C-alpha cells in the first residue's frame, strides 16, 4: 500500500510490505474510530489531527518496530482530548512503538507537552489518566502462535501447558487430550503465563497419536526451563530398541552440559548451549526437512540457530517409525531417572520445516505473554520495570492496570487495581507527594538503595541493600509518626535518629539485617 486514502467507520487491519516509504493518508473528514496497524514498517498519518473520541491502536510485531508520524503537530504538542494511542515519543512529536510493544495512553483532559524531551523524561501538565486495557485481539495478544496469515504455517498439534489441569490441545492434526500418566499437576510461572512443573515424576501420554513420522518434514517448538542434571527426556515417539528410529528431545550432559539434543536412535543432532545455569525460560525449536538426513536438522535456542551444533551419523536418512505413541516428559519406557526436570510450556509440532523467520515469529510472540488487565507485554520472567514514566513536579497521575513503574513526582499518584513497584532512590533525597490505594488510603511507599533522609510522609520504606549497607536518617519533629522500614537486601540498614530524637529510649542508631523494623515515635516514650 503506498499513498492510498482510506476512510472507514470500522476497524482496519493492515500489514505493510515493501519499502519503508509506505504510508497511510487519512482524510480530515470525519473520525476514524479505531485503526489497527500491524507490521514493522514506517507509516505516516498525513493531514489528520485526531479529534475527541478518536482511537488509533497500534501494535509493533516485528524486529523493526513501528513509527507513526503525525502531521499538524503544532509546537510539538498533540492538541486532542481523549485520543488513545500506542506510543513512545521523541522530541519532534513522532510516536514510536518498539518491537513487540503494545500500549494505550488515554489522554483524558489536557495536552501532552513534548517540549524538548521525550514522554519518558518530560512533563505532564494537569491531571492525567494512564490506562492499559486488553486490546481487541488485533493480532496475537495472548502469546499464541498466529494464524496462517501471519505465521504462514499452523500447528499440526499443540499443548499449551498454560495453567489448566488438562493441557489445552489443538491443531490441524486433531491431537488427543494428554493423559497424565504419572505424578500430579503443579503449575509454574512463565512471566504472567503458566507452565507445568515436571519434577522427575510427571509425564503425559497422547494415546493413539504420533506427530510426524516416516521421512516427513517436521518442527517442534516449546518453552523449557530445565533444572535437573543428567539426561532428561522432553518428548519421545516412534520406535524403540536398537536401530528402530524415533524422534525425541532431551536435555543431556553427554555431549555438552545441560544442552538440547534431538535423538533419532541412529544418530543425533546436538546443541552445545547450556540452558540451565541462568535459571531462565528458553525457547527451543528443532526443524527437519522432508526426506532429509540427521545432518539436516537445525536447532534454534531463543530464535537463533546454535552455531556450534554437532552431529552423530549426520548422513543417515531419517525414517521415524509409527510404533509408539507420543510421550511428553519422558522416554519410551518412562524410566524415572531420565524424566524431565523443570518446567514446560506451549509445546507444538508442525508438519513442515519452519524457516528461521517463522521460528523468530513464534519466539517474539510467545516470549512476551499478555499481562492481565493490560496490553503491555514484557519479556522473560517479569524481572525489572515494565514501564518507566517520568513526571514533572506538578499534576496528578491515575494508574489502572498491572505493571511496575518508576515515579518521581510531587503530585499525587492514585492506584486503581494496580500492582506496583515504586522508584528507586539513591543518595540523600526527600520524596514528596502521596501514593494512594484504590480506597484512597495513603500508603506512601518508597524503595531506596542508598543514604536517604525520610520525611513525615514516608510510611513504608523498602531498603534494597544488595549493593551495600547504608543509613536511613529519621527527620526531626515527627511526633506520633509510624515508619515501617523493610530491609529486603543482604546488608544492614542503620536507622539514625535526628539529634533531638530518641531511638529505643536513647539517642542512638539501630542496625538490623534482613527483616522489618516498625518504629513509632511518642513524646513520652521515645522510639519504640
């Protein structure tokens, strides 16, 4: 699409192709209630400043990301109320959605003053509402593999292992529901998604079902967090015994420590990447072409082909038997000593050899699972802040959704149904403002990582001492105040009273290691 004008009262789903000069031109006649742009090219919206009620919803689903350039940006400000956009910004008023990013900023009352900074580091004038709500399935917001139009290949079979007692099954090959053959179902977290724990006890059987057999092309895709040592089988089907070919996957120590191997019983394809030492989830994909040999196998770890792959009997043709049904979590005879140890999630078999691009597509879409109540994805195991929002020294911010954020403001921060982390403060710093729960209760929570002087508004203080011990200074004249000081790190926190105050009945400092210290000052009793 190049230079076309589109008018619609409904949603438009577009996927760009070709060069980065492609753009969409919207007429200023009427509103476009919602437009979902899917793709990683650069688009321009020309001659259109959104009016009240306009919602433009974007999703960046490629490595490139999505750039949206607004026309008629007067003095770098978006002059519109209730304009909903997925964005990050630069100081020219351009809106940029990072690869894989989804989000909605709801401007309810005032303007975004970009000034000379980005939104992340700039200012917000007036009172604002920042809302993250589930998008309307524009593409793949729940982390599942996409339809043919996006992926170009659909699963022949899949089992989600996504937090249901019986793993959800599906795919064009009509696979059966898995039977829990041994052990009990226990869930593990993968970001905000769920996997299933395989603890050297659990395994499943797909009774009457074998994925791709004979000389057929195939791909397996799964997420795994291994924890056990030795040889641990992830799946197996086909034959058994000497020379009887099967197709199986294993984390093994015999080729490279904690690395993934595809076994054929007449040879193997071996990754050399250690998957266990970092304690993280990893995406594993193995592809094989029709009528190929063992040496044609490709192993992808976190969407990258393992460059150090080795093979045994690489010239041997593959011809998988149909004797044994698929087992997940063990080998053909369910030997306890070689069952999977760790967590599995989102396992799928394809009846084709996926390309590197298609493997990347799966990886990108499944690594960032949907966050409940939001459409803001976050990679990995949810470590670190999901959103960083800098604010000026005025105005209030209302937050709904579930995410971590950093806040530096003298205004008020009101939480809706949010779960939250707050700003890390290093140095001799005073933080003002109020942090309110949905009931309006002031909780005033602050996380500190260095020497900090508290004030009368600090009710809850989390001390991160992993970087070293530090003092927390109490202010003078805080009669009747209560502090809950939590040491969540590995070093000491020393609470230092002002010279005019008492701590434990005397004017002295008090040090404590990991734990919680609750201090209440009374004029007659001192600090208790």
